[in-house]
C-alpha cells in the first residue's frame, strides 16, 4: 500500500530534480477496494486520481504499456500473484483504474487469517464485513498523497487487528473443517541471477515493500479437502543455510499460499569475480485431515553474479515489454555502490579537502562548489579518465554491466560514466554533501545538492586522463551536464537519491580492508607535490612551428562546436580534446553528450585529418568517423563522413580559452 505512494514520490522527485515546472498539486488521491473471499483470494481495484491533466499525461506517457505501471506503481504485482489484470485510462477524469484478481492474498497462520496490507496505515473503521484504512504521505513541501483502502471481508469474521509495525491486518473467521482428497499444484518462480553486491538487500523484506525476493512459491489446493500444516523452507547453495519454515495452518479447497524467500546470504559472496552457478532448494510438506503427510523438494539452478556485475532489470525476461524503464528497473540499486564510508573514499575526500584549502563543503554553496571543483581537478591531475564499459548478458540486450566501486575507479584510474558518477557521489557524501546519480539512455552523470538546495550537475566523463593532456574544464563540465539535465525525457531517466535509498536499506556490501596508505601506493599526489620538471618550450614551439614536420599550427587544447548531417539536416554537439606532438594529434571525442571515443590524426600546414573510433553506449555499437578540416585561427571547420556508410556532413569547432 505504501509502495504506491513512495514510488509516486520518487517520480515527482525525479521531475523536480530534472528542472520541470509542475503546477501546484495539492492532493493526489488513491482509492483502493479489495473483496476477500472465504478462500483467501481477493478481487482488487485501485483508482489513481491526478489533480492536473499535465501530471496525468506525464505518468501515462511514461508507461505506454499499462502493465508497466502495475509493476512499478503497486506492491501487489511483486509480492502477490495477480491474475486477469486490467488497466484503464480515463483521460476526461485524469484517472487510472487497475483491476485484478489476487491469488492467496490472505493466509491462515497462528490460528488467524492475515493480509499484508503494508506499514504506516491507519485503521479508521471496522465492522463485521469491512475495514477501512488511510495513508497520508507527504511527497514534496507542497504536495501530499491521500490513499484509502476498503477491505470487504467474508462473513463470520471478527477480532480485527492491524499492526502498523509489520503492516499485517489479521482477523478470525469461523468455518467448517473439510475432509477429502487433497491435490496440490506447486510452482516456483526464481530470480535467475542474484547480485552478490546486493546480498544485504535480499535479506530485508521491508525494503521496497519486499520487491527483491529470491524465490516465490505458489501453492494451490485443487482438491476437495483442507490442506493442513503447510511448511516451506529454502536453501541457497553454500551461501545461505536452510531458512526457518514458513508455517500455514490451513489451505482450503480452491485456496492458495504465496510464499516469498528473503535469504540471509553470507558475506563470502563478495569474493566472487564472475557469475557462478548455485542450486536453490525448496522443501515443503503438508497433511490432509486424516494426518497423511506429503513431502517434496524442488531444485532450481540460479547464477550468483560477481561482485561488480550488475543486472539492470528486475523484470523476468518473458515479462519485459522492451521499454527503457522496464529494462532498467534495477537502476536505483546502484545506490549500494556508493561507498562513502570506505577508507579509500574517505582518504580521497581528505585529499580533495586539502587541495580545496580545507573548505567546509556542507556549510555554504561557495564552499560546496569549491570542493566539487577540487574533486574534478584533482581527478584530472591524477589521471582518472573515462573508459567504455564491459558488458555481459548480451543475449538479453546487454542488460548487464560491470560496475566499479569507487575504490576500483581510484585503483584503475578509469571508469565508465556510471562508475565516475558513483565516485563523485561517494566522495561528496563523505563530506556530507548529498549526491544523486542521474541515469538516462546511454549515459549517467552526478548531480550534487548544494547546502541551499540548489543543484550542481557535473559531466564526470569530462575527465580525459594523461593521454589527452587536458580534460574539459570544470566550468565546461558543469555547463554541459546542466544542459543535459534540462533535456531529460519523462519516463526515460532515473534520479538515484543515494542517501534516501541507503536509508531505506539499499546498503553497500562489506568490502575487504585495504592499507591506510593505499592512495599513496596507487600514486595519488597533490599538484604541488609533483616533482617532474617541465621542459620549457622553444620560441618555435610557442609559435606553433615544429621544424621538418610540416605542422604550422599548435592544436593542443579543448574544442567545442556543432555538426550538421547533410542529408537530414540534423544538428548536434561535438567536442575534441586534442594533444599534438609534431605533425600528429590524438585525444578524445564527445558526440551529443552520449557517444565517446578516441582519435588519431595528422596536420599538414593548416589542414588536419582526424580518424575517430566512437562507442555508443545506448546502441551498444562502435563506428568510425573521418574528419577533414582546415584550421582558421582558433577554429577548425570542414566535413566528416562515417566509414562504411553514406552518412556525412559538416562541422565547426572553436578552441576554448
């Protein structure tokens, strides 16, 4: 029940962070009605009423397939077993209506019938046939969600109780015992892959209202008599002992039990470097009214992923719709990679503080910006650079990616857009600055919240490393990321609120200890500590002339500008970070803030030719572009062509001063 409100709050937070202007909402109303029969099955109706047409259309457009919304905006689709679900949009009333049958919603345990309603509701009414609950949840300083849930109960019910600490509503119900033949239909759904980096999450059913179970056992009594004393337990290979038995008093004919497994997984899984097979065992037993015992064990093979392997979707392959938000539903879980308490991160934050002059980053905006600038420039100085990602699960549209913890980025001095975003968020969080990671199709970047509440987006992939010589300036990295933030498309981005998600229980794993001087061992220094003497350039070099090479200009530096496709007229942004050595150049290229690569080239007189190999993270492809241009003062302009195609056009870039 609360999950529906919480996910709406996260949606509105994402809109706010993205800079969208929303009409003042007042109250978002959610009406729920559930009719429970004597078997424990339930007919469910949920109606969402939005106060403005603009917000209604944004939510509707974000979920073009209505069943996406059922999965993302309700608890029931995850922890319960839903059948015959229908979703209807009423544009005239800004309303979305969800109707479904829920199998085994109520179960008999400890001589009472129980329904997991969700925490923090308030019971405002009950009588022999119904109970009414209310949840009031603030979303922002100006908006609130008001949800009511009416439960219609079977006859002969009494002694209603609701425990807000567990979210369980229970009651007593009179019924006659039924003897006869029992016939059990048992099916088990399992998550085929388990992320070892999230081993803590899997043992906490209270996180995200229990969405991250490992196994779901559906037990249906298709016989004519009562099933008694149903017991279910689980074992996850050598990583978890047999779980405590879940015990159900009775499963009536036509009734069902949906049992979820949340294992306490050993921290030894953090030692895994690659996916490893593991057998999940499910053991169950039950009796009939004649005390005859039935037992069985089911075994399912799962894969435990390596510590850096991340699966972006929590939706089974057979249920995915192909939408971006469906394929990246696990994105909020990258909060577990933001290890601000890890010793190397705290040491790096201390080094940044030294370089920034000891500013109190969380005290005022100027100091926060100074700290973030020092973080960026110190990373440039120590050679941290962007690298393209390695992937796995390519048979499932590359929905898996190796993600580095901040300590890994610091060690390798390289990371993908997500890795670098996580590093920046972790270092800032280590000095009490709140960090977000914004994930969009093909890209990610960090956003730091200033003490005043303002936002500082940073293009962390502006780091070029020593091969380029000079990366984007901090000011340019902020400007570029700010433009990207303004252009976010609703339904195609996640704003990962690291602190809030970690507060809810998405916690980092326990990583091996490292020596206290590990940053020194990895070669980290402050700029004033560099001892290498730079050779003074000759007068000819300062003038951009290298005798005997044919080069008459010095192109080293950063350039930004635009390209135009001659066939379609499409325009976009392009950036070069160039390092020149005689008549040869090399460096990094950035296209439309989403494609990245490296290039080599030559200069002859005022003519330059560059061949760039570019990687598109979004399309998971690589292409080669050849640029032929003329240097005119501080600008380069000319034409380009993509090898192996007839795609080409013109470009012009200008050197940043």
